C-alpha cells in the first residue's frame, strides 16, 4: 500500500523555523514531482512548494518564496520542507503528495497529485 507520512510539525513562535519531512513507503516516488500543500481552517488547500523528480527544479508560492526551501533525498524516498522566518499566517495543516504522472514538469494544482499524506499541523504564534 502506497503511503506518504508527514512529520515535523509543531508549535513555534513567529520568526522561528521548522523542518517538515515526508517519507514514502510502499513504492518509490523518485520519478515523480513531489509537492507540499497546506490548508488553514476555513480556507481552501493551497500550493506551497514542489520539486521535480530529479531535484533540478523547484517552484514556490509567492507567500513563502525566500523563506521556505523544498528538497528531496531519493535514496531515502523522502521530501523535506525547511521553513524559516515563520509567520502566523503560515499556520495550517501541511500535506505532501506525489504528482500522479512520472517525469512530469512541476505543476501547482492539487488535482494532479495523489497519495496524499495525513498531514502535519504547523502552528505559528505571534
């Protein structure tokens, strides 16, 4: 069974940092673009960042550009999201997912992604 498991969330003060991890089991995703998305209470899910299968390309939402960094370790079948200079508006449940198409270019719409994890809560206090 394919599974993505996020971890690393928590409570942090504004200006702090967290590193999220997304570990895959059941199959390898090293031929798939991987993405991070988030959903705040009462809001729609939104794209945060994505990384191509080779890690050569990344894409970020404007709201996190310069503060967040996505990376991956294909040998460990794991994707990371380093979050620095956190703001209260970053508070959300963060999800990782895999683009359903191998070798696809980076896409930011969630409809192209599958195998969503259960999410990890990030709370930033002011």
